[in-house]
């Protein structure tokens, strides 16, 4: 994730808050890529508002590390709970539930 926070446009305040915390986590920065509609819209196309954040990794990782990191940082990010559920592609995803919107932390 080589993009700088200043390069984005159209992110919600909650997305900016989440990404600011993510940018401090070496484990995530070294292994994951921000992809999907939010990345395209916010950094390149500027064509629509997008509400979910999709992170993918090319290498295997222990989902427990991500769950622990999100649980430890939930106060800084402002979410209430962390839960693991199945992704449409048959993989696992970590979904962060917010009071008004939902953001997924997708894992291969």
C-alpha cells in the first residue's frame, strides 16, 4: 500500500480513520493490498462513493493476527465488534461492523 493518505478523495471519515490506523501496522502494510471499488474510486476514477474496504494478500497468513489487531484497535477505529464470516468466493473474510455501515477486511 504505497499510496499516501493525502492522495485519496471521496473516503468517508470512518474509512480515513480506519486507514490511518492501518498505515501504522507493519504486518498489514507488508502483506496486504487495498483493492476493490473503494480503492479505484478514491485514488483513481473518482466516479462514485464506496463504503467497503477490501484488503487482499498474495501470501497466506494467520487470520488470528488480524482479528487480534482489530480487537486491540477497535477503540481507535471506533467500531463495536469483530466477527469472522464466509466470503462469497468461499474464502474467509473479516467484517468490521460499524453503527451505520459495514466494512470488510477480506482475506484469501
